C-alpha cells in the first residue's frame, strides 16, 4: 500500500488539488447566491420599513387632528371617537 502511494504520489497530489479546487469553486458559487439573497431581503426590509414609517406618520396626523377636533368641538370629537371605537372594527 505504501509503495502504491509512493509510486502514484504525483497523480494523487494532482487529484487532491483538483478536488480542493472543485470544492472551493462550488463554495464560492453558493456564497455568491447567498449574498444576492441577503441583498434582496435587505432591500425588501428597507422598503417595508419605509412603508411603516409613512403609515405611522399618517396615523400621528390623524391623532393630532382628532385631538384638535376635541378641543375645537368636543361634541363632534367625542362622536368621532365613539364611531371609530365601535364602527371601524
């Protein structure tokens, strides 16, 4: 067995090197795919974050408007608040 390795050491070294290169190549391809997926997911998350921010700004504006309405016309403000609590669920 030892003589086999000694006799074919050059071929075994080449085969081992080719195996390592092949494994590295496929790992790089997989890493590239994962980077692209991560980039896409990051873009989606950023987009959703922007949409949530816009909606929270709108909700804040409605809250301020309702508070102002309660101060200016308490009866209508209370009626609107009750309607929102019961009719929009």
